[in-house]
C-alpha cells in the first residue's frame, strides 16, 4: 500500500516537470512491487500443529515432471 502511494506520488511529480530523481523513484517502486508479487506467488506455506514429542522433517527436492 505504501509502495503504491510512493509510486503514484513519484509519477505525479515526474509529470509536473520536477527533477529526474522522481522518475527513478517511480521506476524503483514499480520494480519492487513486481518483485514482491512474483515472490508472493512462489511462497509455499504450511502450518502444522505438533504434539509434544513429535518432530517435523522438511526436505526440498525436485522431481521430474511426468
């Protein structure tokens, strides 16, 4: 949300003829928002409640797609 506001402000300032720094700020905010969207898609969450004495083993392996 804050990143979107910063991007809109930077675009508005750029269009008003301010310095070129606002162009860089708008572009950086745009790239950061795109990066956050991409990483949010790739995130896998798992929530498991363990009882006393239980353990959880996590392994990351790639399997060929059939």
